[in-house]
């Protein structure tokens, strides 16, 4: 597993010029294997079904029994036991997070000249700034740091957890609480922000490739 992530990144971006692909990765948290239309006709997922029909379905890949270890494995390419994140479900005041010595997928893609954005749920540590998304390779992050939250109030454990992080012109990270989003369904916020990022990227595509991680919580 130690060499898995570099190998995948080389396969994706180890090319020259404009042949490097844009990458949109959608991670659906805690979704059952049978909760999609192409497996279960009682589930209505037409867009996912279309992606499945025109892509490749891999059905022999397994995840950890909790969401946070799976996220750690996804971002590092290493088994959750190797990251030390195999049995962790971080709560608001826990001193827990993905080890800072780990290189993430976003770190590697940024080194290849990609613009990197994360949207949705983080859940890989927040007890220090260095554990948060824009210090782990992402240029921007919109969503929640914790593992769950109300879709309308955006609260978790009586605290408000809905924010925008981004790098400003000086290379510093701005952390804004999105208080104005109270009452707005979070999936709509994520969708609108994703569309805005894609439109912005289209104007800048001659300079950057795009890596966009859209993360939903079931």
C-alpha cells in the first residue's frame, strides 16, 4: 500500500502538456452496496446509473467499518492501520487527526500543477489548523469539519459547523463561518459551489488542471 498512491498519481498525471485529465472524485459516505439503481431497481439514481453505464464498475473493493478510516485510506493510498487512523471517529474536542507526516492525494496533485478543492465532509481532524483541509493540500474547502451535521441548521453537538476555507492572495488561509447559510439545505450549497468552481476553472483551464473532491454524507 505504501506505493499505491504514487503509482495511481503517476498513471493519472504522469503525462505531459494538456493531456493531464481533470479529476472529479465523488465520495458517498456510508452508502450501502445495494443503494444504487443499477443494483436495486427500487432505488432511483439516474445520474449515478448513467456514470456506471459509461464507466467501469469495480465491485471487489472494500472500506473500513467507519467513515474516517476510509477517508484516511482514500487520501493517502495507505491502509488505515498504517496511517494510525484505523479505529477513530473524531469528536469536536478530540486531539485526533490524520498524521501530519502523511502525504495526501491533494498534496501530490498540487505538486503536478493541479488546482485542488474539497467540498462536503472532512472528518480527518480539526484540533489544530495543520490538520484542516487547506493545510493538507487543498486550495479551498467548503463544508463541515466534523462527521455529521444537520442538513439545514448545519449544527453538530450544539455547535455550528459550516465553513469556507481558502488561500488568499498572500498564501494565508482564510477561515469563514458560513452563518448566512442557516436554513439552506447543505446539498444545494455544495451543488452551487461546485458549479461555481467548474465555471471559474473553465476560464483558467489553460493554466491549471482541476481536482475536485465532492463528499456527501448519508
